[in-house]
C-alpha cells in the first residue's frame, strides 16, 4: 500500500522516485480544458465566476500534489483512470515537483489577484495565459518547461525525462524537418494568408460595400433592422457580442 505522504513512486531499477508520464500529461490536458473554458468565459462573456472557482480548484489540486502525494490529487486520479489501459512511462519525480511548484506559485498569485482582490486586468490575464501555455506544452507535446528550467539550474540534473530529453540525443533522420519541411509549412501559411485576405475580407471592407435598400425604406432604417439582435441573442444576454460579430456599431 502506498504511503499517504510522499512524492513519486520508488521503483526497482530506478535511482530516483518516478511518476507515470502518461498520467501527468493526461492530468495536464484535463486541467488545460477546464482552464481554457473558464478563461474564454471571462474573456468573451465577462463572467469571471468560473475562473475564480477554477483557481481555487487548481490551487487545492496542486497543494495536494506538492505537500501530500500526487496519487491523491483529483486531476491525477482522473488521469490515472483515463490512461489505465496504457503501459506506464516512468520519468523522474524531482523535476516534476519543481515544475509543479511553479504552477502552485502562479495559482497563489491568481488567488490573490482575482479571487481575493477581484482584479480584472492584464496582469491576471498574463498569469492565466502563462498557465495555459505550460499545460498545453505538457499535454500536447510532452514538453515540461519547468523541468527544463530545473535542468538549467546550478547543481541540478534532471533524470529520466520524457522522451529521453535530458540525455544527449541525436535525432533520427526521419525526425529532421529540413529545408523541404520548412518550405512546405511556409508555403502552407502563405496560401492560407492569401485565402483569408481574398475570400474573407476584413469587417471594414464588408461595411464599405454598397447594400441594396428596399423601396420606401431609408438606409438608416435598413441598417437598424439589420443590426437588431435576434431573440436567442437577447435571451442569452449576448446582444453586444452579436452586434460585434455582425459588424454593427
């Protein structure tokens, strides 16, 4: 039976405590989805209540990870269930603890800013965006930014990093991007930029286009009718966003 307080699992053949990277990435993905949802709610709807709830939940989860045991953190339990049919990939626990400490400090900052002091501004948006970037890189690419910082500190040497990224590694020829791959991505982005500029003109260009005015109706009344929010938008309290999305000032 695992001890209640501890950080990482002691496994035969491993010099340091380890964590299952598959669980770690799954947990990061779960938290990323929740964080992105609440962030979008605040950004687009001006509703900060879900963000405040998530900040408290995030802080509790990371406090359990760091000061009790990662096994008992709710996000890690959900992640363990999600990847229960996959073989574990053991990675070093010390660098993960350092990386999660960064997340815990950011959560403390968010608690102070948005939950306690109700600050709404660029500072807390920057902190939120930083958390989102860290969790996205962890879940999508398996890149632990905090682990890389840990590995760069004097006297620190991370062991058993995901994908062998701590060790000296020579990429296989199939992993190299090369000039050809760079050219393909560049051409792809150029084509998409061209499509966006030609097929979907900016809102200002759409507004400048002449419109057909029905007989007996003035241009002002036609514009008023066009910019009248539909019933569903009114019911949702979405009038201003609907006007914004339909180029109504």
